[in-house]
C-alpha cells in the first residue's frame, strides 16, 4: 500500500483540495482522521445495545461497513496494508503525527518534528530541502486550481510506501 497524505490545521483547505484532486488519482481508499468522536447510535438501537459491552462491533449494511473499535494508528495502517495490494493508493487526510512524509497545508509552518514532504502556505519551511508552494491559506479557488494542476502531475513524488518513516 502506498500513502498520499495531506495534513494541517482546520479550515486550511485540505478537504476541498482533495475533493478536486481525487478525480485525478487512482485512490483505492480514503482515510479521514478526526479528533471528533463518531456519532453514537441511538441508545435503544440493536447495534448500540450489542456494542455496549465494549466488544468491537462491525456494522454491515448495503452501503458498506462501519467498524467500531479503538485501534492505534499502527493497527489502522497495518490492517489496511494487510487487505490491500502493495500498489494500492490510500489518500489520508489528517493524522499529522503519522511518521511518514505528508503534504502540509497551513498558514503556520508544521511543527519541526513532523515528517513533511511538501509545504503549501504563505511561509517557506526552514529546511530548504522541503519543497514549498507559496499560497495564502485558507486556500482560495484559484489556489486550489493551481495546486490541482501541479499535483495532477507531481502526486507520485509525495506518495510513500507503507512503512517508510522519517526520524524526527
């Protein structure tokens, strides 16, 4: 499995950029990490009652699956890697502390200890080896169009094989 990740603060334009870019990518999965809890089932529902003892619950329905279980970051990535072809592209939004390189979108520079492969924002990274696309944040429609044109061709540069990490 290969990972293309975009991270940065809320309301910087990550989702909007990915919405436009995804039509040009051969993505197999999209993972959206959130610090918000997932809405709970109605307490009286069958699924809520069955999962109330803390036993991991997989809800299967005609539209797909919902898996409710507390998993660590390594467990989530390992589970995906075990079920996907090595060439599958997983697009990840969020999870800034993941140890693999990512595209950072933000008005402020990413924390120095993050693994970053590209910075998109108004300030150049302190490390001149990290590529930088200068733009205001939150991303405007013009910036999204320019970045989409750039990333349509350059996205393979920012894809990393699962397991590749950068030491902080």
